[in-house]
């Protein structure tokens, strides 16, 4: 469950933007909501497709340019040292392709995620030295590689760093450290991805007569894939890269990208930031997650249609394997949570398993975070050593909580929303305890939110409206696909599609009837009934079929119109804090202690339904908001403990079945009731 928030808006300001710049009303409203208001901001956001600031605004760019040009002119052997994700792979392909075309003696190197880990390492430096490399140019890494760059220097190898990660206290002793986050870097735009910084380097290498437009024609396809893959804000220069890149991908002459599009089933379809993010990028990342990122670079630089096709097919298999590994880990976690629900009751969920694939645990952490609306860290054990990835909710800096546990760790890094770490396996339980103590000291953990741009009258939904909204593309980080609220809609029909894999919902409000698609939900998983009044968070898209264009309404989330989401989430937090042994105010605990009539109300409903097959929070509205979520959960736990019912609850499913009972049962004898009464006295 997520807390819905509708963005505050100023209709007068939106009207002023609409009138002054001659924009459609929906665009003016979205610009106002997203704080894009001045003429310069609006023109840059909506119309700029080529203006990029000088690369020499970036500290050390002149030094980097001088050293790389010297190496090209003298025929030194240059290595472009990249990273294994989509940003690192496209950065490597971009700079390698440019240097090769410039006549450089150049190779590239991508470390193995599983065997070498992120960034430079001394074994790789030794290998490059054995090949005769005298200059390493890092892309999407290097700013933290102080020891490795010092070691390379001792072997006679110079290094130029191009990176976009936050520097540590000490900068590496390199010929140049090109990183926009250096404290002394005057560059105005700080949010480039690694491939964006690499592009700035080739702009600098082009020199005084650089044609940015020509470079974008050549490299915008790579730029857009890496920029989207790194989830940097699609504003300013990133927006230029992606806008130009999406056009370029549609007409690319790069055999590898064409093969990737074919394998992904996107041939003939419009290429958007969304399908790059959810279809192309995962294929590139899957290769890195499973250990063979070099294949991704080869795909992007090859001139051979046959080789490109072979690599793209292999990448498709790798992506399918990654998805299967992900499903298997999630299934094991589902089994764990079903057997021990307390695993998911901590403020920070920490779950470990033996032999889980290191390259996939970050994705799994994202799934667990989305399901429970809490920070999640997934740990894979390999005997005595363990590695982990974590994902957070907005407002809780997970990296700070991990830093507070650093004495238990052998390595850690990351940022507020995502972390990576390693630790001895024997420290896992203590780490789980300590990081939750940090979360307790933090105070109120932010609830996971669904941000809605504005409420929408269903009567105004039209192809013209959606076409107007397309001016806001490309969508991505910092400029998400608009999510709109359809409130007070009556559900009139539920139609299963694709063998009950998806649902079409028919809804009405007043005289307006519309259909909305709810994907990956069956009728058995859908807790709402015909005649109910619902609120829906939706996105809008254009559907084309046989030359006809219509609007597709796609459901992102759904709730009953009278649902008190904040009340449910707060009550759930009290219940979970009580179950996990955290300190809770007595008055709050009294509020979740059910009376005898509360038990009777809930049990009658379950008996009438012959059980219940949906998550417990949906029972709040089923009981007409007469019981809080906390009371319902306490009552269910007590009845489960005393054998009146049986609860089986996993990651996404909850099944409550009634047991055959003879004789009377004293609900006051349940341990959860006894404990609640004891602590509330």
C-alpha cells in the first residue's frame, strides 16, 4: 500500500503560463506543477535539442584533453576502462568508438561484476600493463580508485579519470580528474551520467571547431541508452541527449542496436524512454549481472550484422536467465515470509540466503521495497563472506544507516536510495539488529508514496489530450510519466483477458463510461467488486489498431474511495512495531487492542465469506471502516493462534481459511492479547 499525494497546483499560474507561451492547458499545468516556470526553463525543457555547455567548464577537462590527444598523436596504447552496467557499457562504447575513428591505438576493459567488482583493480592494471597500455581513461568510474591509480602510476601507466560519482575526501593522483561533483568544479550542470561525461570529453577532444550537432548525430543513441539506464534526471543536457537519442535509435545504422531492438520485439514500434528503460537497458544490464559485460560493448561497436544478431540473441537469453534467477530468489523469500511473517515487520527489511546471485539481489531488493513500502537489503551468503544490495524509500538515507553499522562491514558504499555492502556472514544477524536500531533512532520512517500530478475529470480524456501531453516527453527521472487521479469511479464490470492474466475494468462516473487496463492481476487477486466506488491512479497512452487511434487508460494503483490510507499505514506501523518488540506508546497500543464485539464482527464476516483471499488491509473497507487495520491484525493473529482460522501470507498473497471448531474458545487466552493487555496496563 502506498500513500497517495496529489501535487499542489496553482491554476492562476498555470493559466498565465498557458496564455503567455501559447501552450495547451495540460502542458501549462504540468510545467507549473513541476516548477518549470521561467521562459528560459520552459524553452530549454520543451524545445532544446542541441545546446550543450562547453566541456571546458568542467575542472581538469583541459588536462584530460591534452593527455589523451598526446597519446593519440604518439600512438600510445590507450585503454578505455569502463563498468558493467548500461551507463558504463555505453560510456565505453562511445569513447572507444570515437578514439578508434580518430586513429588511436585503443582497447577497452570491462571488469567482471562477480570476480572483480566495481571499478579499477590491481589485477586488471597488471593485465593492461602486460598488454603494453600506457594510458588508462576511466569512464563511469575511477574517482574513488586512489590506490589502484597510484599502483598504475608506479608501473608507468598514466590515468585520466572521467566519472560522475561523488568523490571521497582524497582525489586520485591522476593526470586529470574530470568529475562534476568535485568541490572545485565550476560546471553549471552537475547531473550527467557517466556516458554524458564521456561525451563531454569527446567534445573537448574535437577542439575549437567542435560541432556538437554532428557529434549528437553520431553518438546520441549511445548517450540516450546510458543516460536512461543510469536514472539521472532528464532535465537540462540530459534531456537533450535523450530527446536526440530516441530519434537516433529509431534510425540508427548501428547493427547492434538494431539487433537489440529486434530481439526485444520493438521493431516497428515507437522507441520511447520507457521501452528503452524497461526493455533495452535490462538486456544490457543482464549481461553484466551474469558476468560477461564485454559482450554488451561488442554489440554496440560491431559493424557485423551477423555478430550483432548472435550477441543480441545471447543477451536475450541472459535477460531471461536473470529474470528466472530473480523469480527463484523471490520465491524463496516468499516461502520465508510465509513461515515467519516477522521477517517483514522490521523498519528495514534484511533477508539473507546462501548462494543467491550477487548480480540480481539489487533488483530483488527493489521488488521487496515496492511490496512492503520499506527499505530492503538483500544479502547473499557465500560461506563465510556475504554481499548485499539495498534500496530505500524517499526520505530515508539508507547509506547513512549503513555507515552507522560500518564496524560490522568489510565494504560499503552508495547513496540515500541505494547501497552496496559486504560483511562476514557471522555478522548478518547483528547487522539486521543494528540497522533497525538506526531506523528506530531516525524517528518516523517515511511512507512509500505514489505521486499524482492532478485529478482528472474522465469526461476530458481524449486522443487530443494525450497528444498534447506528449510534449512533456521524454519521461524519466525528474520528469516522470504523468500519473493522473480518477476519483469516485463506480466499477461496473471486470473482464479477464489473456487467460485471466490481465483485467479490463469498466468504470463510470456520471454519464461517462471508460475502460482501464490492470496488468498482471487475475480475478482471484482482485479484491474489489462490481458496484464499488473506487479511486484509480492511471497513466494515459495512445493505442493504434488498424489505423484507428484511441486512448489506453492504464491503472498504476487502485483503492476504495473511502479508504483512509494514512490511517491504515499508521495503524500497521503500530502493530508491526509491537510485534518486533520496538517501544510503542501505550495509547497507540490500546488503539489496536480489539474488544469482544470487534472479534465477533470480523469473525462473522469471515464466516459469511467462508474465508478471505486478499491482503488484510482490504478488510478495513470490507468492514465499513469500523475496525482499524491494527485491530484486524491483532484479532486475526489471536484467532490464528487459537485455531479458529489459518493464515497463510506471503509477498503478494494472503489466504485466511476457517477451521472447524467445537466448543467455545476464550479469545483472552491468546498470547498476543495477553501481551497487549500486559503492556497497556
